């Protein structure tokens, strides 16, 4: 029972803190424009070569065109394939992507476990069974492989080692430990029946049986879920803002435009404190 | 120091690095003796300034303290500024991008390969984009976070915060051109250029320390006299008269340059450095705008004749003050739009960075001159003969125009139309390399800083230029680097002089409008002087 509550708790913290962080970023004051081209929401070829509406003669007199599809496509490429890393640093991408892909697979696996738990009473469809099997095993292997490879790479590469803090090794090790304990449970139950059992327990709020290794695994996983949003591993939140709200945010402030009201509001803000350099308070004299 | 780490910034050693083997240059600069050796700083500079980073002095106003108390005062002032950049009260305009870039670095080191300074230096550790960021991050961790205070080195809060750390970090913020090429490469969208700029802001806005050419003789002078060149209104008006005579002598065209014309369609603004150093550039604009029959004007109002905004590089408060004055001029003249001439950072300042400081009636649309110029060429408003420009031409992309603003195509279309031997640099467009003059470097002339700029900062650009002209290096063939930006021109002028490239290989530089005027059918003599 305690373990059940613990899982609820860690899931809640994970979601709650992640959302809270997102909200915190979303509520930050409007910043100066700081876009960086290429901006994928520009239309047509421009999205590719990095052009913008500023290329149009009298751009401000033309209707603004934005390609949300282009933006979405670029976002998905980044999310699903870590495109920037692929393009700019292939060797590291192999390792990082192995781990991230593993985590994505485990995400899918978790959903499939849920679906499995719901369908099991009326007979588990075999494709759910096999999809769970594949996503779980591939996910676990890739995550384990990726995280340990990243640790080794960081440790053996003289440059990376200089910049990696003990905490950053710990983070990777933490992920590795969670996956390894998971794999230890899995060895004793290759069909992931225990996973569906836990899901059922979660859905129906009924305690489930758990052996020693499973207990350790759940405790570690729960701790990881609680820990992630407090660390920079929560970059799933940050990345949205760096791209959407900073690098790709190029909305012009035109007379009468929608953004004008927000600009007006931002301009009306009166700071309560000030910088201390002499020229700041002397109005440039 | 061997195997240098960010933590070493706090060590009281004499000089962290001495630059040695730099990135190789292509032929003919791959031969020994084509480049003077790097120098060491003078003792007097060591005593007075901070040379303990790499031996160069970028911040001429950063003075070594004489007493312990003075040292502490500097450190405390830095730390107080550090807290302020994270404040949603005084740093509202950059809080979100700053926090994101501080928090999420995955230390994947992808950004290093993108940085021309790091590459040109032969891979010096201190110029790695994340080196600087990591020092800042460590100070933030140690000074501003609970985890840093409790867990210390476990979470990366392992750095000594003393005068040397702070001074070196300040200097290091001036070893970055703020070109943001590294940010393009970052898988998390983080921005080491922004972090360098925030450090510069702490120095200027809180500690009152900024390079003289940017601050005292830059924004301060501009706010006082109207121009960072010190150019006053009467001198400006004189200059225009002289320019009209010069245009007549060169092109046979009698032109009256419109000044302070109320209600004109276009207010054209230039970097005042053009009037002083490259008057052919504003003259070429005058020829083309008159030829095309545009309804345009220059302004002789305070600040109206200088579109620069050095604040962009180091101080938000100054940037805003300058921009406000500039927009006011346009409003008072009652023009329909502002067109920015060949100045990259003025493009970014007026059209992008300062886009959100005015609203309603005060908001005058800002355009780059490039789409307008392409419109003129494309619609055949101008009678042009490309054969007049039949020599190798390459294009330098000012970062502020391409990467920060997305104006990429019009300049290429123009060059393709008027220069039969146009060739691109590699890489180009939004992936260009900075000229090495970005973020104030082009005008920072104190002590040995120009050596850093010329041999490290501009090295990648020099390499690209040489590569673009491979096969045409014969001194009998004139070659032209088109650099539509005053600062880029300044940096390129300095490298061509430094490496004697013009004299040895007949490589010249200049703007874009000069090329267009040179191609005008109805002028007899070449407008570009090196062709005369
Ligand atoms: S902004 Fe440019 S100069 Fe600065 S670290 Fe990045 S790539 Fe290097
Ligand atoms: S590329 Fe981005 S995440 Fe990677 S080290 Fe550089 S700043 Fe950090």
C-alpha cells in the first residue's frame, strides 16, 4: 500500500513540478526580441535558408504570414530526432540519441502497460502483448546502453570531463540504476506481467504484490521522477521555451497589431530597484 | 597553464594562456613570414589592467585595484550586479532567455565547433563558448543557489570568487563577438553569446566599467553630441555639401541631398562613420535614391544622422536611450518609414532589438535598405551594366543582417544581377562567420586588443576571403569584398592592411551601393576608385 501511494506521489510531483516550471517560464516578463534565423515559422523557402519577412519590400504593409506547420515540423524533428545534435555533432548524437530513444520507447511501453491493464480482464490482445514486449525491451536496452555510454564518454573525453560536474554523472548513473533494476525484474518476468499488475493497482487503487528487486526498482524510479523536474534534466520544459519563446519568436510590434497591447503593458512597468553605475541614474550625462 | 579548466579562472597566476599556434591560413598565407608573430603585453599594462587572461586588454577602464578593500568592492559590485540580472524587476527584457541559457546546458560541447574565435585560436580552451558560460554558471551556483552553498563542487559551485576571477571573466566577455553562431548549433537552443552580453551588462550597468570606445566615446558621446563620431550638426551639413561636389566630380550628376524634409516617405539613416571614413557610401545612396526618384530625406537632428547604437553590445539602458532618441527624430519629421543604410548592428537595433520600445503614434516602421535596393534593381528603375563590375566579387554577410534579422536573399539577388563574377564564401547566409569586428571589436583600439581582433577574431573571415578568391589571386585582377556594414568594413579594412592583402593581391573592400553605382550606365568614370 505504501508503495502504491509512493508511486502516486512521485507521478504527481513529476507532473506538478514540470507544469509549475513551465508556468514559471511562461509568466516571465516579455523579453526584448532575440530571435535567431532560420526561424521555421517563416514561410516557404525562407524557413530553409533563414529568411524572414524583413526581406519583403515594405514588409510592414503586407499581411503577416506564419507557417505553424513548418514550426511544428521543425519541433518534431528536434523532439524525435534531436536534429541539431545530429547535424552538428554526430558522434555525441549516437550516444545521446540512444538514451533518449530508449526513454521514448519506455514512454510508449508505459502507455501500453496501461492499455494492457485495462484490456487484460477481457483477454489481452496479442499485438498489445508483443508491442509491450518490444517497446519495453528495446527501451530498456537502449536507455541502459545510452546512459552508460554517456557516462563513459564524459569520463574519458578530456574536454567533456572538464565541464561535467559530479551531479551530472550522478544523473546519468541514476537513470542507469533505474533501468538496470527494471531489467532485473524483467528477467524474472519476461512478459512484463508485473508492469500490467502495477498499472491495474494504480487504476483501481489496490495494492499489488512486490518482491525485493521490484521494490528497489520502484523506489528508485519514483525518486528519479521526483528528482528530474528539479534538475536540468527537465530540459523537456526548457527546450520549448528556448525555441518557441526566444529563438523563433519574431512577432513584429506594428501599430494596431495584437502584440501591441502586451508591449504597452510591458512598457508601463516601473522598476522598483535600479542598477548602480553612475550613468544609469544620470540619464547619460 | 596546461589542461585549463573553468575553475582556474580564480587562481592567482600570472597569465592563464599565451596564444601560440593559430589556425592555418590558406595560400598564399600559409608560408612562413606572411604574418607577424604575436606579442606579449607590456609591463605597464600588466600593472594597470587585467592581462592575466590571455595577455590582451579589451576593457581599458578595468583598473587593477591597489588595496584589498578596493578589490572587495569590485567583487561585491559584480555579485550585486549578478543578482540583478536574475531579477524580474530590473532585467525584465532578458530574464527568460538568460535563465534558460544558464539552467539547461547539457555540456555536449556542440557549440565549440561553431565558434570562429575558438577555431581561429587553434582551439584555446578559454575561448570555447561554454568555458565562459561555465565560469559564470559556477559563480551563479556558488553565490546565488542553495544547492551550490550546500553541496559545493558536487553541483559545480567550485570556483574562487576574487578580483582576478571577475576581471578575467569581464575580459573574456570581450573575446566573444556576440555573433550567436554557437546558438544556432545548440541542440537545446542555448545562447552563449547572450551570456557573454549579460556579463558585459553587469560590468557596465552595475560596476560602471565598459570599454571607452563603446561607452564614454560611444553611447555617452552620442547622447551628448548626436554622434559617437563626435560629428556635430554644422559639421554634418558641411560634409553633405562637400559630398554633393564630390558626387558631381565623380559621376557628373548634380544632386541636392535632401535634409530634414518634413513628411518625406523615407528617412534614410547611416552609420555616421560612413560620412567620416567612407563618404562614397552615403554618396552612392544619394545617387541611387535620387536616380530612382524616391521621396527621401536625411536628418540633421541630434542623433538623426547617426544610426549606430553601441548600447546593443554592452548596456540595455544606453541602448534604449539611444534608440528612443532616434525614433523620436523620425516621428518629428513625420516620415512614413525609416530605412537603415549599410550598418549591420543598426539594422538589428532599430528593427529587432528595439522593436518593442515604442507603440502607437511613436511607432515608425523600420526597413532594411536591401529589399528596397533589390526592388530598384529588379524593376529596372536603374539602368545598369553588369559588365562594369566584371571582376571577382564575394559577399560578407553581417551577422546582424542575416542571422539576427533574416535578410539573406535580396543582397544576393542584387549581386547576381550586377556582378558577373560573384562568388559566395563558404559558409554564407545565416551560417556565415562573423568578420571579427562584431559587438564593438571593430572600434576597440586600446593597447594590444587590435592584435587579438586581427589575428584571432578576424582570422576565420580572412580565411574565407582567401578561399573565395582562390584561382583569382593574380595581382593583375582586382577583387572586391562586398561588406554592407560599417563595422564589418572596419574589421575587413584592418585585416587587409595588416596582411598587406590589397597591395600584394589587389583585394579591395567596400559596400554594396558603391557596386550598384559603379554599374550605372550613364556614368563615365568608374565609381570604385581602385578601377580608375
Ligand atoms: S557568440 Fe560567436 S563569438 Fe561568441 S561564443 Fe558564440 S560563436 Fe563564439
Ligand atoms: S551546444 Fe548548448 S547544450 Fe551543448 S554545450 Fe553548448 S551551450 Fe551547452
